[in-house]
C-alpha cells in the first residue's frame, strides 16, 4: 500500500493571496524534478482560503520514496522563500502509511 505525504503551510489572511500565487508559480520550479523521483504516484498542491493554508499532498510507493522530498534542494530553497513572506510550516512533515483505500466503481 502506498505512503502519502502531507506538508501544510499556514499564514495570516493578509499574506494568503501572495503565498497562493507563489505556490502556483512553484510548479515550474518543483514539478520537473518531482516527476522524475523514484516511486512517485501522484503529487498535488492545494489551497484553502477558509483556513489561510496551502498544502502539498503526494502519494509514493514507499516511505523512503516519500522522504526524497526531505532533501530536494529546490523545495527546501522555496520553503525559505515562503517563510520570508510570512508562511509557517507545520512540522514535522507527515508521512502516512495507508490503512485502507476506496475508489469509485468504474465498471
């Protein structure tokens, strides 16, 4: 069963629009390297204006695969940029072992 990784960024309401824009722009920097990582199944970046938060949720074949992001330099560098603009990251980053899953019946 896959591992899913959840990284959450929180900010003040007045910083949300700018950080949301930065998150959208981060795809150009992060996605090419992430796409080539061993064990990647899916990667999502999302936003929740109601809680002034942004998140990255990714799905990996193994925990070791998910932990590649711990040392991915472009992501670490962007993290510092986000912090300089008012972001706070929840730590530690969470890597969840799957307990069960469900999907729509595609018959």
